[in-house]
C-alpha cells in the first residue's frame, strides 16, 4: 500500500491565507485582532514556542504582546496581569504558556482568564461547552487535527477512532471532537494493559502520549489513518513523534510526519481562534 504523507505545513499555509483575508475584513471595520502571550520563567522550550507564535501573528497581521514575568513571580502578580488583559480592548486572545513554574497553580491561573478571550480553550467553561457539544473555543492541537482530517476528506462518521493519551490539552478534547463527528471512540492511557490490542482496531489513530516511537507498524491495521501529535527531543537533538514513522510506510493509508504534520496546524489554529474572537467582539459591538 502506498502511504500518503499529510503535509501539515501546506495545509496550515492555506488556512493562513484565509485568515489574512479575514484580518483585512476586520481592518476595514477598524479592528485588529490582538493576542497576548503570558510567559512565566525561562523554560527553554517555552521560549521557542512563544517566539514561533509571535512570528506567526505578525505574518497574518495580528497585533501581539509578549508579557514575560520572572520564574519567581508570585501568583497575585500573574493574576493581576491577566485581569488587566481581560479588560484590554486591543486584546482578543490571551494565552498562558504552560507549564508554569512550580508553586503557581495552573488551575487558578486558567480560571482567571476571561472565557471569551481563552483562545487555548482550557478554561473550565470552555472545556464544559466542548463536552456539551457547543464549543466556543476548541484547544488548538485537537482542532488542528480535525482540520487536517477535514482537509484530507477522511470520513469520521461510523469509523473507529482510537486516541492514545487523555490529557486536557490534547487527548480528551480530541476524543470529544471525534465523538461529535460520529466516530466510535476508544481512549487509551499509560495504564492501558495491551496498547497494541486497542490501536490495531483503529480506522483513525491519533497518538498523543509524549513517548518517542511508541506506536509501531505491527500495532496498526493496514490502511489506517495515523495522526502523530507527539513531539519528542531525542538524545541526539533530533525530533521524533510518538509513532515510528518509517515502519508505517506501506501499512498506514495516510500519516502525519514529525515535524511538519500537526505542529504547524496548532499555530494556525491559535491564529484562527484569535481572529474568531475578534470577529465575535466586533459583532457584539466591541465588548468581548
Ligand atoms: P501529557 O504528558 O499531558 O499526556 C500524555 C498522555 O499519554 C497521558 O494521558 C498518558 O496516560 C498517556 N500515555 C503515556 N504513555 C503511554 C503509553 N505507554 N501508552 C498509552 N498511553 C500513554 O502530554 P500532552 O500534553 O497530551 O502531549 C502529548 C504529546 O504531544 C507530547 O509529545 C507533546 O509534546 C505533544 N504535543 C504536540 C503538540 C503539537 O502542536 N504538535 C501540542 C501539544 C502537545
């Protein structure tokens, strides 16, 4: 079987072109979508992620603010910054870069975000709306995966989707989105006794475990669609996904590479959620 490699970079580029048109339409009404990224401490990976997000904002014409607080910042200071951003009419999306340094409660920090500006979709109200089937903001990575699936015209209804990982950021919202599209969904986690017995039932397999090359060709059904969310830095400095990419060629019908698969879609969806938030604010007369 010929395995088709899904080009996340190309699809994200297409989506960004659509966003540039929407940003221009907002500009004609005097609105510029704005994103604030709050970073606490100097986590090296976070620095790279934040830099990429700010660059992507600039490329589609968004206003962006990078707010850096020292690693020893107290929670009150961080919450005050969030409250100020909640009131700032130039800002339509607020993102708190995770993980936070120890001592700061991610739960309390996310709770403080105005749900209407929570472009990551991690606020409990937005998580609840997603679970109820009427989402306001969908977390960027699973939303990006759904856009890839849509773009590739992969049928979801009636298929068996298996999601490896149950985090609030990826696995859980991913499973909910697939469920809402009519898939039969199995969710696996680190305690699943025989992972291969589960993954080999999948028509659509989404892997978000954070374990390099966890899933190999022997664990998938021939013809399955394999979406690899994992990004792992190996000892030699190279990046690897959670799926053994080389072994899948000839077995999977389609697969996303790492890098160049889900990663670029995540950033595109952050821009999409910010533009959508600005459109909503402008439709409701400026208050978001
Ligand atoms: P996490 O550590 O919060 O969750 C991992 C999940 O995988 C857990 O639910 C755990 O139970 C499960 N798991 C771990 N080992 C397993 C095993 N052997 N068998 C079955 N399940 C197992 O991680 P996360 O934030 O959900 O991220 C997962 C991966 O996705 C990481 O590699 C992360 O870097 C990557 N990621 C990529 C993007 C992107 O834009 N492409 C975005 C977010 C996360």
